[in-house]
C-alpha cells in the first residue's frame, strides 16, 4: 500500500505561532534542512500528535506555544495519499479541540476519524494520558526520534510483523512459532519451571524439597552411624586411660624433674654474679681509656704552644710588609682623584653654557607651537558653530513632523494580517454563489440590509441569510451552512474595526501611509545622527572646549615670550651641543667617582693593614708570655706521670676481663636458662596431663552411660526407613523433571526451525540492504524479530560474530536504520501503509559509512516516502533531491 504525505500545515504550535505550511512533498525522499532551534523537531512532534494523540487529550501541553495563555489552540493539517486516494486530516488541541478526516467524498469526525486512522496505520491510543511507545505500533517502528536512531523496540509492532510473515499453509508448526501460538509450549514450560529453574535448570520447589529431605535424612543416618562407632571406640579408650592413670599415680615422674630444676637454678645464680662482675670491670676499663685520651690531649696542647710562638713571629713580618704596600697605594690614589676632580669641574662649566643655549631654543619652539595651536583652534570654532546651527535646524524640523514608531507600524501590520486571516477563514466557510446571466438580465440579492444587483458573470460570498429575488416575483432564501460561520463573520468584522480604529488613532489612511511616515521619520533621525557625528568630528569635546583651547594657546604664547625676554644675551662664542656636553660631563663624573672610590678603597686597605700588624704583634707577645710561664713545666710532668699509671691499671683490668669472659662463655648461660624453661614446662605438662586424664575419665564414663540409655540402634532403623521413602519420591520427581525438560527442548528446537522459515522474507529484505553498508556481513534476528547478532569477515580473513549491543553508537544506529528499511518493505508487501521519518539521523556516522548509508536510504526511497529532517544540509546535497528550508 503506497502512502505519501503531500502537505503539512501547523499553527500556534510550539515556536510556530504564525501559520507554517510545507507542501509539494514527493513520493520518495524529502529533505527538510534547518539549523538548530529552527523547529524541525516541532514539525516531527506535530505529525506524531496528529496521529497518536486524541484531540481531546489534556496531556499535550508541550504543543502550546511558549509563553502563550490558555486560549492557544495548536493546529495540525495533513494531506496524504493512500494508493492514490486523497486524505485530509485536520486536528486542533487544547483551546479548540477538533478532529476531522476527509477520505475522498467520505468524512469522519472526532474519535471516529482517530480510530479509522489507528486501524489503517496500525497503532492504538493510550487509555489515559499521553500516548506511549507501546501504543505507536507500525509508525513507532518506522519513525525515528532525534537522538534515538540507535534504539529499536520491535515488541509493540511484533503482531503486525507476524501478520506480514504469516505462513499461508497455516500448519500447526507455524501456529506454534507465532508469538500468539505458544500456549502448549508455555504450559509445558510452566510445568517444567515448577520443578526446575528456567535459567540454570537447577531443582526448585517440590523437587528441591525432596532432594533436601533425602539429603537431610541421609545426613541424620550418617550421624547415627557415627555415634554408634564412637560409642564402641570410647569403651576401648576408657580401659586404656584407666591403665595409664594408675601407672602415673605410682611413678610420679614430676617429682624427679623438680629436684633437677633446683640444681639448675643454683648454677644460673652463680653465672649471673660472674656476669655482673664482668659488666662492672668493663665499665671501669672504659673510664680508664677516656682518662688516658684526655691526658694525651693535654700533653699535645702543651707541645703546641712552642709551635704557636714561631707562627706568630712569621705573621708579624708579613703584616709589616703589607702595611708598607698599602701606604704607597694611598699616595697614588690621592693623586689620581685630584686630577679627576679638576677635569670634572671644567666639564660642568661647559655643560652649563650648553644648557643655557638649549633652553633658549626650546622657548622659541614653544612660542611657534602655541601660535600654530591658536590658529587651528580659531578655525575649529568657526566650523563647530556652523555644524551646531545645522543640527539645531534638523532637530526643529523633526520636532514639527508627525511621529510614528516602528512598534506602531508592526502592530498595524499584525492587525492587517489578523483581518486578512479572519476574512480568509470566513471565505473558506462561507457559501459561494456563482452566477452566469444572459446579457440584459439581472437578479437582486438582498443580504445584511443591503441590496446588490447581479449581472453578467461573477461570484458572491454569503456569510449570513440572504434573499435572491427572481424575475416574475419569485425568490430564493439562502442560509449558509456551518455552525461557526456567524462567529467567523463577527470575528472578521471585529478585526476590520480594530484595524480601522488603529489607523485613525495614528492619523493615517492605510498601512502604506504609516510605512511612509515611519520612513520619513527614520530619514530625519538619520540626518540628525549624521549632523551630530559631524559636530562630534569638528568638536568632539564641545565648542566650549575649543574656546578654552584657544585661550590656553594664547596664554602659552605670552608665557614663552616673557621667558625669552628674561634670558641673558646669547653667548659670543659657540658652545658645545647639549648632548655632547652632557656626555662629556657624565664621562668625567664617572672618572671622578672611580678616583674617589679607588682612594677610599686604598685608605680602607691601609687601615686594615695597620690593624692586622698591631693584632699580630699582640698575639706574638701573648704566645711568648704563655711559653715562659713557670707552671707550664709542672703541668707537663704531672700529666706524663698520670698517663703511665692509668695505662698500667688498664692492662691488668683487661687481663681479668678476658679470663672472666672465657669462664662465663664456657658455662653457656643461655643453655642453662633453656634448661630451666624446659624443666618447668615438663613439670607443668606432666601435672596438667595427669589432672586432665582424670577429668576425661569422669566425662567419658558419664558419656558412655548416657549413650547406652539412648537406644542408638533403634533410632538408626527408623531413619533408614524414612530415607528409603524420601529417595523414591526424589527419583519420581527427577524422572518427571527430565521428561518435561526434554519435551520443552524438542518443541523449542522445532519452534526455532519454523521461526527461521517464517523469518526468511524479512531476512531476505535485510540482506538486500546490509551489503551496501557491510559487504559480506549477515544480520541475524531473534525470536522477537529484532536484530540481535552480526556476523562479518574481519581484516585477518576470518569471520567474527557478536551482539549488536556491543558495537559502537554509530554502527548500532546504522544497522537499526537498515532494519527499519527491511520492516517497511515487508509491511508494504503485506498491504500496510508505510512512511519513514528520520529526525537528525546518522549524525554520528563518519564520511565513508555515511556515503554507504546514503545508498541504502536512496534505495529505500524508491519504495517508500522518506521525510528526513537535518541540521547538516552540507551532508545531503548529493541525494538528487531539493533541500527544503524552514526559513
């Protein structure tokens, strides 16, 4: 079935407050190109609302123009052809709820029109609220929303696709494969799922309970068997423990170990005393070594005093020579500084003469500049006064001319458009009286208290009851049809009156005069602006500023002239240029500063040499006095004697330490401590084991008495019977579960084979498009007729396969658009109307993939009408069709 939308008109819908009409849509590919926010998605929403939303729905507030009140009535008009027969759908929402559908000569109104469209196009309406994806059916499958091309939900159109794929033979296998024919398989699955989980096939419910009960009884029986074996083992263990306990009571081995522990502790006490003496001797030896080092340092210090005197004598000789050198350097620096100061005084005198002449030249230049500025200011004042006079004349003319604003003209234009639209709506509904009368014959038409004579050929619009008087006295009373004709006539009259009232209020006859007045006012404003700019160019800061500049220039002239008169007469001899004089002055100033600096540095070094020489002499005297001190010899003798005594004591103490250390090491005090620890642990272990065995004997005797009273053998026989019964129940449920699982598996295999046969036409259409995008690839469908897996050759020459969801965003969008083309072919062959709407699709495709998708899209457009909305017109100029613009 061929479907073609030919015209779309919207009004008061989102951003389209004024009417927008797009006509001339062709049967194949149609591209609407416009930038973002231009209203492409609003048009797609309008088409969806025209089909999917009830006209009385209150859930379409998104259609209301932004900022409009409750009176807005979004309107959508659609003209389309189905197998060549014309259809016109007119639907308005919110403020004025209406729906009409014209099919050839037939007409549908309200919900009848909506239900007819739903049955024809294969969709449904929501029971309450806004339309949802589950209601969209075939259009929801083929119409792609902005940013949703990578998504594809086949579930809401699956029944329509199954109808298109239905096996003409209608055998039982085909019935089983259809989504509505799974009753038997679902029943078997339900019975299987009562015993096994649907995903992993593990036991559940009664089957799992039977297995758990058998396992529980088996565990209880094993526990009883363990208790019986334990009872017999404990009887034998009791006899062995009684023999061991009696033997320990007689031998008492822990007493022997206690005597050995006492002897070992005595050896350890002796070793502790030896180790304490050894630590004391080592501490004394350390003190002796430190004392010997201090005495050696004192002897070395006394010997150092003799060498210090010789060093001081050499230092005195060196500082004396340095003092002589510094005296000579001071004399030389003083001479150089005096010569530099003389040259500097001469350069300063030359600079003062050159500066005087430079000042004279500067004053003469200032006088000339002030005279030129005064002349320019006088000329600018004259031009500014002329421009100011022209501006005042233009402003007076503008004040006297009648005014009208651009907003007023725009409002008049809106009123004119409203009057014209009201007249067109009235004419569209009014009764048209066409007449053709012979020459000389006339008819009289009386309407709205006015009489019109009809002659010749013409046409009259009748929007109120009118009387047509016939020759010979007869008359025809014409009553126009339509419930809202009178309201449209009143609306037209109100719009005309509003327009005339506004024209009178602004003092114009028509819109043309208002535009002319606005143009005249704009021209005067432009001339005033140019005059203001001219005044700003001549006097950017105003005429008063120019006059102040003139006064300031005249003042500078007087000041410069007075300064020249105060200068002394010009020198008779030529002077140096000021630059040369300044350079010479700076050069000699640098030399003068260098001389003064060199003199100061030489004097500083002379003072430092004098201080160093005096200091060296003082240090020499001090060293000689210390060397001649009588107590120095006495300190040296005492330190030598003490150093020898300390050395002898250290040697004797070292020998004793070595002997004691050898004795302690041979006794192995660490092993003695280990012996003590070993004996203590052994005593504790023997006594604890003896006491524990006695306690165990008592517990074991009580346990055996209780076990003998429980009747373990009788309990085991009863549990064995219960276990056998539970195992029979488990085996019975296992056989039933295995049989149901096998039967479901066989039926599912048969169903899948039938589905493959039924999907063959859809798979063939899919393979018609897929090679254009991915040569050698195959796209497999799942049981729900949705694309699931992709198989294709890779770069290495092998074949790879994966889920569609694992591909990139762009690849998923491309493959799911191709799937929609295949669905459209299949539905069209089944006699269903198809239309493809793509809102900003394929924006995530790279250039090579986009070129391949264009081939697939162009091929699909040979069989279906495609409405493509895009904000990238440069990508679609090679599709062989005109790009329509919303502008």
